[in-house]
C-alpha cells in the first residue's frame, strides 16, 4: 500500500512507501536489537585488534580483554577531554557503541536484549532507535560536562530506554510496566554505587533523555513514517560519527 494516509486510522504513510512487507520480515523490532548487538560486537573486536600489545588480558578481573585508551579514542570514546579539550563533539554519538571490557559489553548487550524488544513492542521500533540515540547523547553530554575524562558504553542509551519505559508506564497507567521500570532503575542505581568505574552521570543523563523523548513523542500514539525517517537519520549520523572519528584519529596521530 502506497497511500499517503490510512483511511481507517489516519496514520501517515501506512505502507512505509511500499517497504512495509520487507521490513516486517525483520521482526517486531525491525532488526534493532540484533543490529545493535552485532555492531557493538564488531566495534569491540576492532578496538581489541587496534590495541595491539596495549590490550589488557589479565583473566578474572572486570578489565579482562580491555581495549587500550588509544584504540577507544580512535573509534569515538567521549568524555570531557575529547569533547571540551579536543573539540571532538561527535563522540557523544559514537561512544554508545564502544565498550571497555568483555564483561562491559556482555552485560550491556544483555540489557539491550531485555529492554530493546520490550520497548519496540511498547512504543515502536523507530521511536526506540530515536530514544536509544538521543539518550546516549544526553547521557554523555552530562558526563563530559561534569568532568569525567573518558567514558563510553551502551549503558547511557540503555538507561534512556528505561526512562522511556517508566514514562510509558505512567502515561498508560500500567502498574506492571511502571513497577518493572522502577525495579530495574533501582538495580542500576545500586550497581552504580557498588561497582567502581560505572558512569552514574551518563546513566542519569541517559535516563532523563529517554524520559523526555518519550514524553515528546507521546508513546500511546501510533508510529508514523517520519519516525522511521528520523530513526534512519539517527543511525546514519551515528555511523558517520564513528567513521569520522577514525579518520580524525589517524590524522591527529593516535596511530602512526
């Protein structure tokens, strides 16, 4: 169907310009969860490869298989130094896709799997991508502004999904969803203070960003075609940020 508007519900571009049947084959999340896990895993492998003899391989610790600072900066790690000292503002987009150790990426990808499918069902896959992207930006902007020198990881975006879920629970009146979101958030708060090295400011900024984006979109309404366009733009801009970070990293001499 290529009609501009659904005759029954008024939804804009109900057939998504003829691509709806193809997109449905990707699943209810339109491939968001496997894409995020796959892309993050590939980037993690590349940062390990670029670490060379600087790779941390001490078994049993939280930093097992930790990429070097140089390799993480090359692919777009953010923080107060990259953003405010070096002027690498695009890293607030790229940092959500990078991870500092094997445990770091394992825990974060488990959370993406737990929350990603749920949020795609609740608010739609396109709005889930938008929330995930913008939450990473707001989380890392807050973290960089308060002075965290280096930071990265999907947890700011994950907290954004959680913030959006909390808003959905309150907006819809679903006590089950609201309770789940509160319990999950409390667990992250406890972990944030119990485990050294967790960026609580990125978590807080991401949570607030996700809640705000959900409120802006009104998650109880149907997704529209322009939501998908915005989601695609988010992914493209993020990809360009990572590519530009690598180009910039080589140009400034991170690797010679």
